[in-house]
């Protein structure tokens, strides 16, 4: 995928209330970033570089806790979005 389209964004519930013209504005400024397994896309405690949407694949989340051996984890399948934990 090299360019995000309205059709790519339409399945994401975050955009449910937008019409195609409004969604087109999002698609026009979106950038595609392909990442491989194990690549960190956002660091805990740091502000992510804008809104990140998962259009293809599966992402995992690991969050450090007070107990180093018991991280909190979650998996998200595409398409979707997630708010960064604070």
C-alpha cells in the first residue's frame, strides 16, 4: 500500500460520522508506514507522532507495570485504532 484511500479508512469506526468528502481530507494527509514483526511503533511515556491507524495485519501492545515480570498486553486486529495509554 502506498497511498491511503477513503475505502481504507471507511471500516474504522472512528470515522463513522464522516461523509466521503470529509474522510477524503484525512486520506489526503495520511502517510503509510509498513512495519515488520517486533518493530516498536510507540514508546510508553512518549507522545506518539500523531494518530496511528492499523489498516492491515495485527499489532500487539505491551505496557510496563510496577511488577517487571508481568506486563499488561493486548492485541488488535485490523482495521482499527487505539488511544495511547497514559
